[in-house]
């Protein structure tokens, strides 16, 4: 799970098209451990560069490069601020840390 660091975090959108139910389930579980689902095969994660590298390795171990597709799109700050969510779309939950 994500840990508290001083590293800058980026918002990432992950989307996949995976043929196998088992691999699809494994990918979803990896992504859900770090963020939340915004569509059936689309997830939003807020990650440091180190966390992104770790997840990329995990995803690569599951994906079949001959049949599957996983895409990750890093969102800039202005893109995130301009995001429009309609209908049942859920606003991302802010993460707050209290350090004593």
C-alpha cells in the first residue's frame, strides 16, 4: 500500500483491455490496492514516481503482451483541475495526513 513520503505525487489514469478473466481480475486488484475504479476497466491513482515504477513491474508480470493492453496516462495539475465528472461519477477522495 502507499506510504507517506515527501515525494511529489501525480494523478494517473490506468485503462486496460485484457482477454483473460483471471488476468483482468489480478490487474484490477493491483490497481484497486493503490486507487479507485472510475469505470469498469479504468482506474485513477495518485502515485509517486517510485510507486508508479513498482506498480508498472507488478502489471508487467500479469499482462500477456500478445493479447492484452494496459495504458497509463499521467495527468498534469491543470488537467486534474479541469476534470469534469457527471452522473454517478465519484469525486476522488482527498488524502490528509496529520503529523504530530
